[in-house]
């Protein structure tokens, strides 16, 4: 989560004002939560744009929305006393040498050389990485990838769900970072479900072999090697995980824009409907939210899905704009 302290660390790092201990702290934060890299890139691009324009009160006011007021004021006051040519040089150097304290461990971050690819709600996006790896992004998902992989490893960060067909390269392992897992492979086909608003994460292996490191509160609590047609499910709330057989017909149904539920709570089903149809579902009653359903839908509308649920559970719903309100009858 992006609190004010992390925002200040990002700002100091970008302006090369961070101490050695602050660089180490930021590196540890990125290791625990790769999604912070997205904010890091946004802030770098924003500051680069701002510093290429004249510094005035309007620009400062807009920039303050994302960072601490006192830090922003100090930074701009400091920069106002430096010649414009040094500002340009500082930004260029920052972009080129964008690396963290852990370089001696072969862990570097270069946000300006990374791309963020987003599949919006209601959208499925297929991308091909520079090594030939194919990635299919599920709705409401994003992936952070480098423009060019390093000579030693191929590393990406995922928030949401995606199916990977990784090109084999024995000299460069492929690693996917999520909020609670690290999945490392050489060449294989697998699916990852890891949305930030859910405690449940799943890695399911179709072909090849993967190693999954499960993390809780910044430490590894388990390492598992998956065989084909198996999946590891992890609940970050309880810290428990289990390995089971993987039903890929259901797991990959989202690629064909099919939604499959198997004895799932309506509250969890609603999240998937929201992603697929770009709508909002509000459930006012816990009894309705905890109702369980098993079903399969193929291109049905939200109204058709909810009406089919009404056959089993006694609830009413009303649509206002893009929001559906579910209440007791």
C-alpha cells in the first residue's frame, strides 16, 4: 500500500537524494510488493514531464496530489537554485542509472525501461514478449515487463490473472512476481490468478515444471514444485496452501470469455462479473453475499446471470447506470 513514507522514498530516489539506508528500504519494499514499481514508473514519468516545463504554482499544485507537500516544496525550492542544464542532466542520469541498493545481488530496477500493459475490465489482451513468450491477460489485470530482458533472467510482475506460454531458455529463468508468490520456470505453460483485492492466489501448471515460492509478510513460507495438471492454492489471510489437480477447462475458460463457478460465494462471483462486464455489483445483505452457486455462462448478459441466480436465492436487484444493487426480497 502506498503510504506517505513510501511516496517520499520514491521521490528521493528519483531525485538521487536518498541515503544508502533509504535505497535499501525501498529495495526491500519493492521485493515485498512488486506493484509499487508501477507507482515508481508513474512518478518518474510525471517528474520528467514537469521538469521539462517551467516550474510554476499550478504545476506544483498538481504534483502535490501524489506526494508530501513539504517534500515537494523543498525539492522545487532546491531545484530553482540550480541551472536548467543541471536539471536536464540530473533527469537523464536518473533514467540511465535507475538502479537500487541491491545491485550486488543482481537485483536492479529500471522503471523507465519497463512497460506496463493493462487489460481493462471487460477486456482480454494477448501480448508477445521480446523472448517469444506469449501472455494472455485476463480482464482487470496488469503486467510490468522490461523492454529488454537481462542476460541472466527474465522477470515480470503481475497483478490480476494471466496465462503464460514461456519460451524455453535454460540460461535465463523466467520469473513472475505477484503480491504473495514468486513463480520461476525455464519454459512451460501455466496460469496465475492473483488479484490484489483477493486473499486467494492460484498457480496452475499445464505443461513443463515450475517452482512456486509462497510469501507472507515479506518472508517465504513454502516452496513447491508443480507437476503438469496440478495447482497450488494459497490463502494469504490464513497462510495456508494446498496442492490439487487442475481442471484447465474451467481455469482457462476466461480466455474464451466464459465464466465458470464451482460452489462459490456470490460475493466472490460478483468480483468476476465486475471484471468481465465492467460493471459494479453492490450486495447489501451478508446472507445473499454468502449464497453459493455452481454455474457456467457463455456470453450471457449480467441481467441473465442474475435472473438465473434468483431461481435459487431469494433476492431482488436494481440497475442504476453501471451499478447493480442486490437486496433481500
